[in-house]
C-alpha cells in the first residue's frame, strides 16, 4: 500500500498507448480503472485546441494527462502526474520523449552527454514518498501499423499491409534506485518528497530542481536507459 509502479518502455508509434499498454493486462483487470495506468500525452497531439472537447474528455477518462513537450522538468503538468504515483498508482512513461523507429533505443543522440532519455522520469522517482517499483518493457510491431516516413518522419496509417500485425513484448527485471538516492542524501541531505495531496502553488519552490538534484535525475535516467536498451536490442 502506498507504493506506486513506474513502467518504462520504448516508443515505436503514436498508438503504443493504448494499443500495447492496454494489452499487457488480463481482461478482468483491464476493464477496471483502478488497475489501469496513468499515462502522459503531449499537448500538441492529445489536448490541442483543434480537438473537440469530447475527444479530450475521452482521453482524460482513459487516465491520460497532458504534458508540455519541451516544457522542462519543473512544469506543473509533471507535478500533477507525480501525485498519482504518490497515491500508489501505476504510472507509465515513454522516456524517449517521442516515437522512434530505429534498431535501438531512440531519444537523444548517442553522443549526448545527458543520455538518451528525458530526466523527468528521474525526478518522479527521486522525489516519490515511497520509492516505486520500476519495471521496463520493450515491444516491436506497432511500427508496421503506423510506420514513419524515413525522410519527413511523419506517421501514416498502414491498414492494408501485406503482412499480419504481430506485436511482441518483453519485460525486463525490476530496476532499483535505492543506492543512488542514499548516496545523494548522504552528500546533500534529505530529498524533498511530494505526496498525493501536494499543490504546486504552495510547493513551487520545492518543485524547482537544483543542479545537484538534476545530476541525480540524470543518473536514474541513465540506469533506466541501460536496462531498457538491453531488452530493446533483443526485440528490434
């Protein structure tokens, strides 16, 4: 009780969630909202002004929250997502920050010193009141349904492909972060922790990350990257 779950996965298409995420639960659990994940979708795709209100309402009812792509790790939208993790719920993240149809994990370029993955996942884990279970999984096949044009990067729907759609999913082992958090706190003191009732208006100063905290987020994201890269390479 009170311990949330964070699942992290590679992102192969715009329909990975709910297309893949909804299929990893048995039907009896999948039809019960309390067992379903909370997810994120970028504002420009899922919550833009051109979409009818009924679509936005449908996404919200499906436990999807908006996130501002490029908005950084201090944005209030990430804080809203964090409160669900603090309540002991399942939160799913695609930490590459976009859909990548490569033969490896996508995200930032390999040469980037920051690592491939976005650091928001590190912030969620570092400041959670109870360190969540972190479970990686990788999948392939959805890129055949929604392939990307290699030149423009745009996605198109491939309903009449010559091959049946086969989606494969592989889970990795639980990833532990206790040693990284303990090491940080021994040097810099206790981390501030959010909770399910936290309000970003009153906790704004605490939610703003220091340079030392950002280094911790990077270490957490790099550890996730290592494990997710392993199973992604096996799958794709």
